């Protein structure tokens, strides 16, 4: 009996060591033949100095339970979140993530990490210039908040600058990103070689051509110039001046080239195209008129529904907060779905807080967390509800 009592602690120690060895590390390695035998000995007492009398079954049951717990812990353990470290980088600093992605924060700039998971991170650029090099993987998911804009990233290299004058400048070095929110609306794709510029105070948006497009245009210009010169060389020296046809382009497209005429007579699809083109060129007033006509002419359509949100963004960017609040409310009231719904509800919450105080915004914050717990304004909603 004494041998049995003395053997129990030794067996428990052996079992504990095996369990700890299995739990340590990112994922337990398969047990060797010797480890499996040791584990069996710990449970059954068949090894040297083992035990099998009295209440040995209780210890075996405890060992099986612990082993089962190990299996549950191992199965429940998902992919680990990325980690990162800060290093000095010349006059600024850099952030290096465990997947190989890097950020270089230039001197005077400020950026922060909002959240990190196994697929990527949510970042924010609060001021200055930051260079990003995001490593692409099959499930990569990164996003960068810059003022009222959001840059969606899957793997690329780009530079972002956000100024005190509320100007966003984004230059793509490789890959592609989607810029959403504010003047960018539902999303504008920015490709390698392009520069996206948005100035909130004057409502200007510009998206430059890619390097390949610029080269194609240059080649086309040279080709057309050479053809014109060759044609001119074959014409007789005397005679009436030749006439040339107008070059095709946006102005030649029926209903879009003449903005005023399109606002008066275009169908909803043409009005939507006109509004997008006007915003791309920075003509906010023409975009606003086209969207208002779209609201009237396409009443009940999804295009007219989305126009309410875009009009709200345009009004907010121009400082017309009450008008923006009403437009966000109209968007939310006209349908239960829609791509912009979490954004419209979040902007409504933010404007209510600005205009009428936190107490007026808290019911909307509760609604937001109930409907969009992982939405872009969830952190703000939590802060509103937790504030005294």
C-alpha cells in the first residue's frame, strides 16, 4: 500500500510534464513512441515503479480528463494574431510586423495601430506621411483610416500623406488599393503608378493615370501627330482649307459631355455616371446637381437610394451638417439594406454628438453596436456609451 501511495505523486508529475510539454508552443508535435509509452505508463502504472492497486482508476480518469482538456485547448486555438515592434528609421520610426509587412513613419508624422489579427491590422494615419509595404497573402486584410477616408489593402506598397489642410495624397508604388468614404464614395480603385488626391475643404478629387496609361496616351499622341503630318504632306498646296472631325471623348458621349443638358434630361444611369465623373474631376457642384436629379428621376431605385448617402457626404464635407444629417436619415429610412448603411448610421451618430451633444447620440450608438458590432464606427460608439 505504501508503494502505491508513493508512486501516485511520481506518476502525477510524469503526467503533468507530458501535458505541459504538449501545451507549450504554437502547436503540439506528435508524440514519439517513447513518449506514448511513458504517457501510457503514467495512466496505467505498467512501467517501472508503477502502481495499479487501490484507487488507481481515479488517477487514470484524471489523466484522461487532462488529456481531453489538452485536445480541446489545442483544437480551439486558432491562428495567432500578428505581432509587431517599433524601430528607429532615420528621422522617423518603423513598425515591423511578424508577416513581413512594414510601415515607415516619417519625422513629424503620427500613426497608430488600432487592431491586429491573424490576417492583418487596422491602422490610422493621423498626420504626416507614412510609407506602407504590405505583404500579400491569400487571406490578407489590412485597412488604413486617414481622416474620413479608409484605404482597403490586400498586399501592396504605397505612401499616404494627410495634412492639417485636410488633404489626402496617396501614391501607389505597386499593387492596388480601394479608397472609400467621403469624396471617394463607395470606393475608387487606385492602381500602381497612380496618385489619388482629395481636398476636403474645396471638394476636389483627382486620380492620375497609371504609368501604362500615360505611356499609351503618349504613344497615341505621337501616332496621331505623325499621321496628321503625313496626311498634310499629301494635300495640294492650293485649295480650300481642310476640315477635321472632332476628336472623340467624354464630350462626344450623348448625355454626359454637356453636364447641364444631362442634368435636365439624362436617365438615372447616365446621371450616376455624370456624378461620378464630376466628382473625379473635382466639380462638386455639378456632382450635387446630378445626384439631386437622380434622386427625383430614379425615385425608388437603388441608385437614387445611394445618391442620398453621397449627397450627405458632400454636404458634410462642405460644413452643412444639418443637411447632411437629414440626408443620412433619408438613406437609412428608405431601405433596410444598402452598402452604405453602417457608414450612414455611424455618420448620423457622429453628427448628432457634434450638433446636439453625447446624450442625443447614445441611442444611435446602442443601435449601431446592435447592428454593426464590427463596423467602422464601433469604437466610437463604445466610447460614447462608456463616457460619463
